[in-house]
């Protein structure tokens, strides 16, 4: 839809409003991906700290204890 302007100041204001609107749309279009990438990479430093943790294997003495199920479950034929 075209507008008719009676003088040059109205035309300048309309062009300025269009430029400002386009700038707002551009900023929103750049802000959303920036926030997405910032959110993904924000906690990345904790992942590198976790990879620096060293764990060593320890030998644990285990007894080969066995459970006598006859004593634990006396009513197995019930």
C-alpha cells in the first residue's frame, strides 16, 4: 500500500521508521542464534575440568561368600 506525502518531512519520518523497524528485525534475528550458541557453550569449561580427573584402580579384597538359599528361602516348595 502506497502512502501519499504532502511534504518532505513526512516522507523522511516514514523512511526513518522503516529503517528503524528493519534494524529491530535484524537485531532480533542475530540475538536468537547468539543466545543459542552462548547457551550451548556456557558450561563447556566444566566438561574439560571433569576430563582432567584421574582415577586409579584399587584392588579390593573380595571373599567368595555364597548365600545358602535353603536357609534364606525355607518354603521353596510351598
